[in-house]
């Protein structure tokens, strides 16, 4: 669509900060996927009032509105498929209030996750959700995708920390949802409905997040296993032993080899798999928990178990984990990244079936990620410029999603649906659930202008 000059003038009066420059619009046409649709105009609001003003104009003229954080999403959720207006929250990035007594923080949606973390650390406070994109992704984007990260094993995901929101709806109404206390049971839980709604129900302009005390110590360790099956089994055994790791990340054999080629860090390239484990809390108990994890891994036959002696060594372990994504392009120029999740005791079955699929299709499938909560990043490596191979890769993805559902899993543990998983959601949710969800969307956004074309086919 194109927005005529008269309407652009109205938008400019509602929100002075706006661009229609072609080269800038292109920057807002994609996220971390390769999907591209260019908006007609990008706005940079600074207040709820400006957001409401823009929404009213868009509703009056039938212009689609797509809210956007940092555009790091893996599903195309922030891509403006029908053009129109993109609302970038980069200029609404303030910490509005830290309440030490009630243990919450109020922020604008555009604040970057790691920036918030740094500020809270100065006060001895901790906001645990830690997506690997934390240095660039925004709290608004995290809330709207229900983001998770390595610490979810112990602390849960973004959804578990959102106490309340300020939401602007497409009829221009502004609603404060949620509570300021530890619990509440009044009315429908609009907060939880909006979390993970991928900007399709409301635009969020303020977020209240629960905080916990900053743990005094973090203990980090790396375990190396000859056999991938034993590494995966260790995850279940550790959790069954009533130990509470903060993090349990799995790295498969191919990922180890790719990272080694990339970092030259002396990694055991003949290993079947590795686990990166963390515990936290007071120094004594945190170390005792880690000793418990070590004992289990060694009993199961780990080749080595190294507890980091200092922060530098811990960071070196994390560097290995964080280098996986970037190192994979050694295998093939393109990757299709799925974030399927299965019950933890079924990770082994998932891996066996992925190995078989990889052998059958001839495509490398690399698996790593948050094994402690069953959330595995499955990467089908391919060459998108080779149509024949790409088609095989897409069929493999289809099969992976079916396998996941057969194993009682879910298609996405943290990235959400957006455009990428849209064709599959009925298979997981069922027709009745999709229909009732569409009715909800209609109640919130009758004209279908807010982030249109997402989640539901
Ligand atoms: C290298 C890399 C690593 C990653 N690791 C992880 C990981 O470990 N865990 C994980 O969960 N994800 C991960 N992701 C995916 C991504 O970072 C997350 O989905 C993140 O939450 C997106 O935040 P964002 O600010 O980039 O939002 P965007 O991608 O810009 O937007 C995401 C969604 O939020 C909506 N939105 C944004 N702001 C608002 C608002 N104010 N009001 C209403 N809707 C809004 C958008 O419309 C869109 O639907 C990773 C991505 C990359 C590139």
C-alpha cells in the first residue's frame, strides 16, 4: 500500500519523528529471517500519547501498523507484510522506576535486555530471562515473543516475569493491565494473554517486570561425553537428582567441530557431545550443587568435567556456546533454524530421529541449545540458492515439526510463530483452538490492522 501525502502530514503531526526515505525503509523490511516486505513509513514514538495518536490515524485510514523492537526475531513477526506503518520503539527505552521494596522495575519497551541487566546489577537486582540476543533485543520484543534463554531451567522465561503492561489498542484505548504485588486474582489475565501475542493484539508502551535478588555466585562447568546419548541422558539424571542447575546447554558433535574450526580453542572434536552447566546462589551451596552435577556426569561416563576456576574460564566456555550459530556457515551457506521443544526425557528420541533424517536427506542437521528445558535449536543446513536442495531442506523441516508433535513437544519454545511457523500451528493447536484465537484477535482488532498476516493462516 502507499500512504498519501495528506495522511503522512497527519502522522507527522501525531509523531514528529518519521521517515519515508527508501534506504531507511529497507532497514525495516526484514528481521533475522530472510523474509522481506518494505513498509511505507517508519515512526519513532516517544510516548504513549504519540502511539495513541498514530493508532487513531491508522485506524481511521485503514493503514496497517507493525510494532518493532530490534528486529532480531527468528520468525518474521516484525516484518510488515502488508506495508503501512512500522513503529520502532528505539526512542522509548527508559527505565521509569525501580521499586526495591516491591521488587519490580518499570521500563519502556525499547530498552535493550542487557542494558536493563547492567543497570539492575548496580542495585543488586536480577531480571533472569537471557535470550542469546540479549545485547541487541529489546524487552518489548522479548515480552511480545515470550523469549527464553539458558537460565530458564531454574528461573523460567519472560512470561514468568511480566507483572503488568500499558497497552494501546487499535480503537485508541489505553489499558493498564496486571498488578504491583506478588499475586492477584481479579478478572481475566490480560497481561498473560498479551505476552507472546507478537504485536497482533495491542501495542505495548510500558512494562512492569518482577525482579529477584542478584545471586552472589555463578559456578560454570563444561562436561565432555564420548557418546551423545549419554550427554542427553545426563540432563534427565541431573534433574531427577533434585539438583537445580541454572543452565544446562547441549552442544552436539557437528557444532563442536564447527566451533573448533572457527575459534581454534582446542575443543575435543572427537567427542559425541558436550554440556555447559551452571549453578548459582550462595558460594557454598552453588559449588555443592555443581559437585552433585559432576558426580552424576562422571558416574555416567563423562570423559571430562571441568569447573571454571575464574570468570575468564567461564567466559571461554560461554564463548564456545555463543559461537555455534556463526560457525555453522562452514557446513552450508544457509540454515533453517527451528526451536522445537520436547519433554526433557524425550530429547534422546528426538536426536535419534534427527540423525536418521540427516542421513536420509544428506543434509547436515546440527543440534544445540537449552537441553535443560527440552528446547533444542535444530539447524537444517542447506544452500538456499540451490532450489532442489532447498526444497529437500523445507521438507526436512516439515518432518522435524511432525516428529516434535509426535514426541508430545511444541513447535516453538521461545521464538514464536510469526510467518515462519504459521502453516503448522493448526497441527499443534487444533482447529477449535485456532478458531477461538482468531475470534479473540477480531475482538481486539476488528479491522485486522495490527501486525496483520501473522500467527494465523
Ligand atoms: C543471534 C540470535 C540469538 C537469539 N537467541 C534467542 C534466544 O536465546 N531466545 C529467544 O527467545 N530468542 C532468541 N532470538 C530471537 C529474538 O532475539 C527474540 O525473539 C527477541 O525477543 C526479539 O526481540 P526484538 O527486540 O528483536 O523484537 P522484534 O524482532 O523487533 O519483534 C518481535 C515481535 O515483537 C513485536 N513487538 C516489538 N515491540 C513491540 C511493542 N512495543 N508492542 C507490541 N509488539 C511489539 C513485534 O511486532 C514482533 O511481533 C535470537 C535471535 C538472534 C538473531
